[in-house]
């Protein structure tokens, strides 16, 4: 049935009866445009087949089909590398639409630098395009997502994209900053209160969870949430019910929970400031948003977006950036990430002085370079009595430890993912961490 349906759409179709045949086919003739894969098959199942495919091919679109429509199966398939997931029974038109989307995404990848492309949230680099595709994959699954990365990289933008690509797009999107309020006020803000619950509570007030009913709630800076409040939040994730402050009757809510943080939650767990059960309940999917310095090709198009956004607001439409200023911008580190770039463009629109803008960037870059060199020279200076070979060995250990720590931080201390990034085995990573005394503090 699938063969005929896809051939009628003009596709050239090959059939395989089991996972072993698929893997052999890819080994003999690896070039395929897409793969439609069932979960239940003779021999190795669809998930294991998909995992083996992704070892050698990270790009081929894979549409997973299954009559198992549980959230766990969807999550497992997407984690294994599925590009999309379709449950049986399904309409032929739906299958054809999904295939066109997958093949369209792949054909668009080499043309990501075209100026007329309208991305989901400003994605021009390969890493951000991968995040964009991940958002499309996980948005319909309606599971919690943890978004992590440095301050200012765009975690809230990714969260809004997940909401906008989901079936909840027409319902509320509510943001709660867990670091902005003390614990007592934060609890009232999140869960609401009844009249007389505390001094000053002259009226009942619904909390953010009630306001987000049917939609999505983003808990920003979730690492700052007090442990006592984490227990109540865990109950919401488990049972989707809570009570207001001063209330008795439980309230039921239907919300999708997204969390965002710039902290290392595994280190927070080791310190006892973040609950481990809450972490695993929230971290069904994890999205790491890289800093702007790792995707400098996005500086120019992002700057253009901010020029359009603020040009009309400041009554300065049509202002452009000189090429020489764009060159300096594209070579800067942007420690404040996208937020720093946005504020830079706002200042430029107000002052409209390219020379002053370039001087600002160059001076900031010089200061950072000077600090880095000074720190590096201090670390290279051997201590008295240390032999040269010992000093070199120490430097190698520092470099290795730094590389491992970067991989761990990038994967939010997911050791298996870090080992994959470092291209070493999981056991080797654990051994090197032990030798170098690297551990979550």
C-alpha cells in the first residue's frame, strides 16, 4: 500500500522486509533521499535499526510509522534520531504531506544563506537549523523540554517556537522568571492564592499555571527555584493538579511545561540545591542553544532583523550597517550573546555613528584579549622546582580537562552525549574523568 501510494506521488520506492535488510542496503548503496521505518519488524526492531543508521548517517530523513501511539514510544523514536513520527492508521494525504516536508527540509539545507528564507526563529547556522528541526519534531509530542545555554542566547525564543509549532499554539504562552521573586511570592505567582491566605491577600488570585491552562508555561531560570517549591512543582508535573495558597480544593490544569536555565543542573543536584527526581521528570528532551560566538554567521542576518524591528520604533527606517562595521561585528565574541547584539543595534540606531560603534567593539575585544593572554601566561608560568617535562605534562592534563569540561557543559553533563562529541567511548570518558578528577560539584 505504501509502495503504491508513494509511487503515485512520483517517488522511486525500494522495499525491505526487516532492519537487517535496511542496514545492508545502506551499506551497499548509501544514497537515499528518505526512509520510512516501522517500529515492529522481524529481527532487530525499528528503534535499534534507527540507532545503527544514525551512527553513520545523521542527515537522511527518517519517518517512523507505528501503531504504538504512546508518548514513551514517540519520545524513544525521536531520541533515537527519527525526523518525524506518524501513528497508524493514517490518511494517505497526511503521509504524502509529511514526506514532502521532510524532503523539502533536506533540499533547503544547502540554501540556508538565502536572504529571502523565513526561518522559524532566526536559524542560519547548521547548529541552529538542527535545533529548528528538533523543535518541529518534539512540538507535537507534548512532553516537557529543558532548554539550556548561556544567558542571552535565545532560550525563550526556542521555547516560544516549540509552543507555536505545537497544537497549543492558539492557547496561552505564559513565562515565569523563577529568579525574579522570593520563594513566598513566587509560589503565589505560580499557583495563586485565596482571599486571606496571607497579609495583603484581599482578593483571590489565579496563578500562572491556571492562566496557562490549555497552553504552555515556561519556567525561566528554573535552577533558582527553592527546593521547597520544587516539591510542589514536581507534583504538578506528575498529577497536573495543585492547590492555591490558602486553598483546599485541588485544581486540575492541562499545561505543557518548558524549563530554561543557564546553570548546570547536574552540579546543582550534587550540591543538593536541585531535586534529582524533578530534573529527570523535566528533562524528557534537552535542547542546548550554543552561544553566538559559535555561530558568527548569524550575526549579520540577526542584526538585519533587529534593524527592521527597532528602525520603525525609533523613527529611523531604512538605516543600514556599513560593510566595515559588519566585518568587525562578525569577528566579535559577543559574550552577552544575541541580547548583547540586540542592544548594540539599538544603540547604533540612536547614535547612527559607525566609527563609534566600531571603536566600542574593538575596545571590548582588546580588553577580553588582554585578560585572556594575562590569564594564559600566568597558567603557563612553571612553579619553582618543577621540571620542564612535568610542566608540559601538567599543561596537557589541563588542556584535556578543559576539552572534557566543554563537552560536558555543552551536553548539560550527559556523559554519553559528551563521549560522542569527543569521539571516544563512554568507558574511556569515565576513566579520563576519574584520572583528571572531573566531577559535578
